[in-house]
C-alpha cells in the first residue's frame, strides 16, 4: 500500500463520476501527511478564477516554507483528461502559476503537479531554465495536442505514482533542510 490507511480512506470516499471538489479532502490529507503542520511547511489551498472566459475556479494547493512557495498541486476533475482543450487549459494554468511564483521559490527547482483525479502530470522549473515538460506550441492551421494525455502517466494510488510523488517531496524536504 503506497500511502497510510487514513490517506487511502479519503481517496476511497471519492464518488463515481467525481468533480474536482471531491478530491480536495484526499489531497489535503495527503499533503498534510507529507508536510506535517508541526514543521516549517504550510499547506495553503488557493481558489483563483480559472480564466476571464469562465466562471470556473482554479483549485490549487501551495506548499510554503516560511511563506515561500516550494511545491504546487493543481486539481482537476478526472474527466478533464478526455478533452485536449481541458488539458491545454490546465497546462497553461500551471505554467502561469509557476511563472508567477518561481522567483519567490528559495529552492533551485520549483516542482508542480497537475492531478486530474488520481492521474498525475509532473512539472519542474529549474532556476534560469525552462519549465519541464517543454511547452508544445499550437500550430495555427493544424490541431495540436499541446498537453498530451500521455503526460498524465501515473496514478497517485499506485506504486509508481506514489514513488514519483514521494521522490519530489523528498527532494524538496532535503533541499529545504540545507537552506
């Protein structure tokens, strides 16, 4: 089992055909398990307007070290993976948030994840370099999948997804420990 029983129980409570809101509790529990409140880390939920064209809100958790961002987690409903336009919007949103916050990050790399339900897409922004994975520009005349579904290549509830997520968290913690 990749996570403690209390975390798994939160994910098991997610109903069939879930909305983004159904994942607030499970990811909140997971982040507080990994970044406990008795440490210098603070987990802060953010609710920001998604775009000017929609009444939608962007839901993101930011993990802060002494009020400086060290990790971002954007939540999306699992159904968004089906549509290239929804994946593109999520990709644009996380890249914009990374761009806004990377200058405040005290670490050499700002990590971020988009969680579409339990499927994960990992991002990283090394200082002085471009965001990874690389941006795919849309072609003006052709349909271009700017955020391919294959980027959501692991599941937080499976061993590989848990391992990748934990590796990012451990890198963050180890780097913060020497600041």
